[in-house]
C-alpha cells in the first residue's frame, strides 16, 4: 500500500481549506465564514468561497440571527450565490433554528409568560411577518394545542374573535393565551393590540373560556399583558 504524506492546510487551495480543516481539526475549529463557505462550495472568479462567505456575513454585521432571516432571493443578490447555494444556506439556518428550540415531546404546563415565550419559539423565532396564535389550555393549564389564527404582513395581521372561540370550544378548552409577534422587535402593544385583547377577554368571560394572557413575541424578548396587570 502506498503511503501518502499528510497535507498541510496552508498548502491547500483556499476554497478547499474549510473542509480539510474540519476533517483535521474538527468542526469547532472553523469560523462562521468557513462554515458558510462549506455550504457555498465554491466562490467566484475573483472571490474564494471563504471571502464570499465573509462578504455575506459582513452584510448582516456577522450576526447569525440576521443571516437566518435572509430569504433565498435575498441571498441571490450576492454575486456568486445562485438559487442552489442560497437554498443550502437557508436550509442549514433552519436546521440550526429547529435544533435550538427542540424539546422532547411532553405535556407542557403553562405556569408563567416565559413558558409561553419558550413554547412559541419554534413557530415565531426569525419570522419576518406578523402571525397571530392562540394556545389552548385545559383546567390544569396543560397545553391542548396551539392554533395559527392568521398570518399577515410585516406589521399587521387579523384575529377574528368568532374563529378564535370556535377553535377553543371545538377543543373543549378551559382557557387560552393569545400570542402574536412583532417582527420589528418593538415590545410595546399598539392601541389595536389593547383593544383586541380587551374585546377577547370580555367574550371569553361570557363563553367561560378565560383569556389568561396576551404575549407579544420578539426574537429578543416579550411583553405580557398579564405580567403588566393589563388583564
């Protein structure tokens, strides 16, 4: 059997170094740019895959959370990133997001607003459009299910009270928690948020399906109507 000398990383073509570095030193040794470069696979005539990855990361201030928000079309605006490469990046970021929020399947009991915030991360983290959910609870405050009510534009969505309470009654819920996200990151409830909350609270009292809280979700925190004594 022929013997081969080990190849030094510095002797490799730049676009091949991240893969070899991962094999020789392990995945933890790679920078964010090198990991993205592996996803890209190849660069352009004037930029290596690593340099192209650095350019993409620089555009989002080296914030992986912001990179995760870029769509396939956003990524295709970078010279050297076609549809296939963009899809690879988006898919990898989505896998990372799912791993971060994954929990083994179990019955979830809601005891605080932070429980709801963590429970909704898999649905609302990194979202760029506003969505409205309800989380239905039984008498012991265990989650029965979460239900998407509507998905709107970048700063508004609709929540139909009739649809909301139909879901609650169909699933024999004793109470519910309202949840919607603010893609802007603004934690403050709008006047429309307050009016809708008050309306749903009153309807819930009449139907004996209590609205316990309304949580406004952002990637960096949340606002709870119950914590602020607004319910």
